[in-house]
């Protein structure tokens, strides 16, 4: 049409790179990163990202994969901007994986450069020999954790690597195609080999805006890194906090004393993590009522109403979100209603433990039957949770069959079972593979777990289905007790019987010293089931 504006004037490709470019220009002297004795302003943050990007551009071609094996340090935070600024794709590796597991991901992704924190250098000692595409391994020292690094593994040390930056190489803080891949996040691989989940610049940008809005990030935000940055790119929070011009407070490991020290002395306003992080904070000897607001966003498993109540009694605001690696982390949020404020704290905690409604940047979740029909919104009828929208992955890297299966019917199939309540709030009931079918009745392990953990002596619990000659399956509970607390199996069975129908109550309760977990805090129920299967067949 005559008079139609040029597309260049009314459209730009979305990328979270814009967030650091803006904050470095608008808030150059504001503190951006705190890590031990290190401090970076936004000017310094942007400048070091540019240095790293310039060096990387001499090592990689557009679209090449660059991997990082690191705890939550400034270097991994900077990689979220420097790698895509150089035209690369970031692979943030799970720092708890063993050497062969790391080698599989490096080989599958075709990584060309690997950056490794000194502590983990031994884990990749054989990587260069096992991964044909891997050309360089760069060691990242950290003054907060000086360790001996085995010689002969790294080809360069991080400060020296940065010294090779060309001073005059031009950089463009954007992309030509917002749907190009910004990062690949590998799943935990509990049911097979890990799959590489591809994130786009557009999806990362939009999810970051959703995180900023729902968390209330501002320039006054002091965000504590208790959530691993390797997990869904830290739920896109590296980009979100930067967009707000807030302060990133890095933390190598989640320890109760370190978390409370940061809360008390660094003015932490926000943090994220699995329910185990919530329990660590609530049960810590250092725990005390807070004078200033603190907001915790939790996900990874349905949080216990008991733990939510504990934290609220300390003055901590708990927000529950739900998502998966395949949807950039959080996708739904349990938005509190004004009317909930008048409820009894225990009643309010039950409502807050639900998975909620679609976030601002997301679409509404559906709960469907096997024919993709919505189940009744009665809070009782279970179905599979399916999702779609801007924050669903591009697909699985080099795995067309798995991608097609996940997107069957035009929706992403989560494999999670849930119910839809009459008020439109989603509630997760179980993973499809974790549901217990006993005598033809479905038993939600989450429901049983939340009943048991409401007992004051219980710190954590996992419930799995075990074979039963009469009923097919029955629930069995593995319980961790709180330090200094005591309870018998009989006591917990009787307590649970007062909360659940009889067929849902575990007849067998085992007291454990620990529970197998993924690096993000989820309990590996597949390992517990395998132990039970082995014991049954022995």
C-alpha cells in the first residue's frame, strides 16, 4: 500500500541481548554483580561481556555451541550475554554430572569451546580426546574457592583468554532472526539419554519480561543465585534481573548459613529454587523473622503447604510457579487473590501450593484426556497438562522423532497429570509415570506426600508405587525426619489415615537418611522404584 512505513521502522527482532546493552548505557555506575570480594558495575559487566564476545568470534562460526561447566559465578552469568553476542549458542552444563555424562552432551551438541570452573576441571579430563568437535578448554579460576586444578586439561586460563580480545571488532547487540537458537538446555535424562531443548532469542526475551513482571524486579532488586544457572538458564533470570537493572548476588552452593548471611547483610529481596531450597531456609538454625520483604519463587515439585506456612511466618512471601525445561522454566504462576488474605494461614497455604494460571507472557494451560478434550474443571478429574505459545521450545536438538511426539496435536505434552479447578487454577497431581493405580483407583503420590509432610516431625518424603499381589500397586513412603524430631512408622500411618482415604495410606514407611535427587532438587522416584523392583525380584 502507498504510504505503508518501511518494515525497518516498525519491527525489530527480539533478543535479551538488548537488556544488557540498555542497562550498561542507562545505569553504568549501578552495582550489577556481587560475588565474594568481587563487584561489577553495569559498565564493567557490559565491557567484560564485549571482551569475551570479541575473543569468541575469533574461535567460532555463527551457530557454534559454546559450553560452560560452572557453579553460579559471574563468568557463567556473563556467558548468557557474551556467547549469543558472539553469534554462538550457549550450553550451560549440569555441574553435578559425571565425566561420561558430560562427554555425551558435549559430543551430542558438537561444542567447540568449553569453559570450566577450576573445581570441575577433573570431570572433563578426557573430554578433548572423546569429543572430536571440542577445540579448547578454558579454565575459570574463582577467588572464593581456590582449588588445585589438574594440569594438562585446560588449553587456556580465563584471564589470559580475555587478553586476546581484538579491540576494534564491531559488535551488534541483536540478531537478524529472533527465532535463531540462543541456548540448548539438556534434560536430566532420568528416562533415557538427555535431550537438548532449544531456546530462541524471542522466547528468552519474552520469558524474561514475564519473570521481571511477576517477580517485581526493579533497580532495587538484590537477587540471590540459589537456583542453578544451568537449569533452564536459571529460568531466564540472568536476562530478567539485568533487564530491570537489579543486582545479581552470585552463590557457588546453597548452604543455609551462606543464604541467611546474604539475606541479613546484602539486603536480598528475591531468590528462586526448588522446595528443598525453601526447606533449607525455613529449617536453618539461622532462621528468624525478617524486617524487610523477601520473595521466594519456587518450582520443580509441588511445594508443601507446611513449608509455605513456615516461610510466611518468617515474613517471607512465597510464590509458586510451574513449568519444565521445554518451556523456558516457569509457565504458570499461582496468582494470589485478594480474598485469600482473610483466610486462615493453613487454608491460604493450600491454595498457594497450586500451580495456578498462565503467566503474562504465556498462554493458558489445558488439562486434557487422551482424545485432547478438556477435562471438567471440577478439581477432581485428572488429565495431561498440555501447553503452547511463545515460551514453548523450538524442539529437541538433533531429535526430530522426540520433537514430533512432544508436539502431537499442536500442543506440547508435558507428561504431567493435573486437575483444573472451577476458578481456572491448575493443580499438578503427578507425573504420568509416577501415578499409582491401586485396585483400579488412581493415587496421586503428590497428595500422599503432602499429607505426610504436614506432620511436624517430617522434613521431606517421597512416595512411589510398589507391586502388590492383590491391588496391583500400593503406595510406599520414604521419609526424612527433621533434626531432633522423632516419629514411628505406625504414628505416621495413623496420622495420614486421618487425612486421606484408606486406600491411599501407605502401609509401609521407611525412614531414610537421604533421598536421591536431581541437581535441581527433584527427587528421583525412578531410582526408588528401581530399588524396590530389584528387592522384589531378588
